[in-house]
C-alpha cells in the first residue's frame, strides 16, 4: 500500500458486547451498540453497515452487508482498564497491565490538604457522584462559599467543578494543574478533569463545553511520538491532545460537540495532506453514555453515520479511515460507569481490500501498529500489523 494519510476516528465509548473479563470489572452483559439497536425500532447505521459493521464477529442488532466495502475486526482490550486514558494509550501502542487508582470512598487527606493549601479554596463533595447530580446538590453552596466541588467516579479521575462566574475558566485550569502535580505516584489518577458550569441554582445548572482533561503522560513511546519524531503530521481533534498530555502532537483543536469535531476533521482534510489525523468524538460517552440516554446516543450515532456517508467520497487515493472506540458505555446498563466491552474496528480507503474480516483481535495495539506500517514509521513495540503479508 502507498498510504499517505490516516484518519483515525474514535467514537468514544461505542462498544459492542461484553469482553471475556467484563464481570471482573463489575459489568454484566454490557453491549453498547447491540442494546441501543434493540431499544430503538428500525435503528440502522447504513454507512457503517455498508463498510461491514454488521459483519464483525459477535455484532448484534445490525444486518451484515452482502458485499462489505471495508475491512473490519472485533478488538479485545489487553490493558487492565475500561477508561479513556488506558483505552487510547492502547490504541496508540501501550499495554497497561495495572489498573490506575480509583477512590470509591473519596480522596485521602494527603491529597486534599496540599490541594486546599495551594489553591486557597476549600473542598466540597469528595465523593463518587454523577457530574450533573452533584451540581444540584452542591452548586449553590459552591457559589456562596467559593469552595471547589471535587468528586470522582468509578474511573480513575479527580474532577473539579466550578461555576464560571465564581472561578474563571483559566483559573480552574490552573487548579487542575495544581492537582495534576499532587496526583502522582500511588495517587497517579488517569485524568484530572475541569468541569466548569453555569446557571442560577439547583435544577438550572449545566456544564459547559470548556471541559479540559489533564492526563498522565504516556509511560512509553506511542505511534504519535514516533510519527512526530519522523517529522510527520499528528493533527489531533477533540480531547486527544489532553489524553496524551500533548505528547506526539503537532497540531490540535478542541471540540464544542460531536458535529464540531466532524467539521474539524473536514478542515484537517483540507489542511494536512499527509500524516495522522486523530479524532475523538466524546459526546457519545460524556453526553449520552454516562447519562444513560439511549435515544440521545442513538441519534448521535445516526448523525455521525450520515456525516460519514458524505465524508468518505472525499477521500483521496492515499487515504485511509479507521473507526473504532476506546471502551464501552452501555446506556441501558445499571449505574453511570463505563463498561468493559469489545470494540469494533472499521477500515476503509481506496487501497483497502473490501470485505477483509480479521475476526477477533487481541489488543487495540493493532491500530497503532497498522498505522505505523501504513505511514512507513517502522514497527511499534506492541500489536500486529493487520495487513502484513
């Protein structure tokens, strides 16, 4: 293949059925795509189904194409996690054998004391909570006192919520940087997340698009750092820059919404004729998955599928599109947590063999390895090149 440009689009949390170890992560029969399809009569994603979505091993709820246009696989995560950071790291080439720390009982005083001292503000919450519910519970007290709302989830995260009129967004980002420096070593959570919000009172608060993630630096080389070292473009759309703490990034833009991210992807097609365009569309996870909004999730998938149908004909001879996910977040599943699932992989481009079924592949790392081969970046440490002879 003579590939010059790869569009890697991560549909954040779009899983496709329980991984073999799902129960070890507290998940009973999760299936993000399958359960959405079962919940919405007549639900179809025609563009992705033409590519081979329904032909993937174990896929439920989608009719297989007789002559699929793309190549496809079902991927099994090897890392010990079901979170954004570990999922994306594995996609980029890193297998994480150990789970990152979580705090079901809140953060210890050895974390909170220096955080209060260095920010000069008190802390409210310090518990596992829904990001929308905790605003109704503590938002008014935060506005009255100026104390920061700190909370976590089943994921490895330290989240700080603050009203934009009480704590300017840039100040909130600085507080997150302070927390990031504190949360290292045994307390090295995957992400510190800024959760700015607006509104006048309980029942009227809403989070804004000014969310920012402050992640751990990747512990090893990724496909991104490899490409950057070789002088190739690594353009990142959405929260990719944050997930990798800027490592291996040559250009980046953040999204206001999924559709905004799709528009940015089109802009990258015009702006960058070669290299890797790495895209994350987070609304599937943040807006619909965690909030267990099945209809919203389904509508978001339909919106993406329609956009994809208009995007694919614009591809040039040396282009490839890869579509996958980083974990699941079944909106029909109990709770509000991510779900440990297989994820789909669709690959399409003028030089990609139509109908190629790779079956079930161990390791999201096959994505990074395959991109390395396509863009002549040499072999990565982990993963298989799917198109190796």
